[in-house]
C-alpha cells in the first residue's frame, strides 16, 4: 500500500510538471506563468497529506499553507532576479528566500485572514516590481529527449515525496508552510533557466503573480472543504474554485486590455 501510494504521488507530479514544461515551450511563457499559478503542486501535496495524515490534519495544514504562499511568490521573484547568475546560485538563493519568508510567517503566526492579506500584499508587491520587465516569447527549440523529460518530472516528484513523507514529523504548521513551496513551478524555472536563459525565466515569473492568486483561493477553500467534505471532494471543490477564479480574472483582464 505504501509503495503504491508513492508511485501515485510520483505519477501525479510527473504529469503536472511535464505538462507545464511543454506549455512553456510550445505555447507561451505567459500561458506557462498563469498555469504555474494553478494549484497543481499544492493540491498534490495537501491531498496526499490528507490521505496519509487525515482530513483534519490536512485542513489545519492548509491554513498554514496560506502563509506559505507568500514565500512561494518571493521564491519566484528571487529566482528571476538571480537568473543572470549560474542556475545553482539562482536555485539556492530562491530557496533561501522562501525559507526566510516562511520563517517570518511562522514567527508572526497569522490567522487565515491576516495570512491571506499578507500573501495578497506580497503578490501585489512582486507584480509591481515585475510589471516593467521585458516579455519575449520562447523561440522554437529542438524536440525534448525522454531523458530530460524524466529528469524534469523526477525533480518535482522527489519534492512531493519528501514534503508529504515528513509531514507527520513536522506537524500541520510546518508541513503547511512547506506545502506552499512551488513544487511544479520551481523545477520549471530551473529547466527554463538551463534551456533558454534568464529572459525566459523573467517572462514566466512576470505572469506568475496573476495565476498564484488561484493557489490562495484553492487553499482557503480546501481548509473548509477537507473538514466538511473529506479529502477527495474537498480537493475537487478547491480546484473548481481556483478554476473559476482564473476564468473570471482572465475575462476581466482581457476586457481591460481591450479598452
């Protein structure tokens, strides 16, 4: 049973990261940035935390994950700022930024309302800092080999297995904060840095704040849904709420752009 569950975690994560990577290369950096904000990773992490630790544990962890989302967007911003440097430095620096913000959030210990407001403030600040950045579509690249595809997916799957595996040891507070880590987006940023350089990383991150609000919508929804509907239905309701947000926000954004 345990081995089967690990395989399911790996399969779900691999599907998410491979799909997002292909969108980034075959569609546009804008589409990848918006979809990077859809709750792929956090949904996978919180769902499996709920499966293994119970719905109440996952519901409590999701409340702390609201605060972790502020650290999430800071990681993306830090990676973009460091993307002129070698990929290893950009990766280490952005993870350090995530842990620093998550640590501050843990010290503040905000309730869900304050945590949501702080996260929205951080998202707004990052959007404002990035709004003047240059955006350039990805150029056509050669076909991706199966080895690289597996490396991409394996990177994200390892993160999911690690976070969900230590959740019981950490407790809902720390596990929730770590659930805010961009499981799917972080490998994507590393991949884009290696294959396409800093310009493409910045192009993706520029659109990231718009999409990441859906993670906030999802997390607040499942904090209620896990307790009242169970892990499975709670996750589905959360994903539906996030999708509804993206549909409405995208429509509003398109209308404003057309004026």
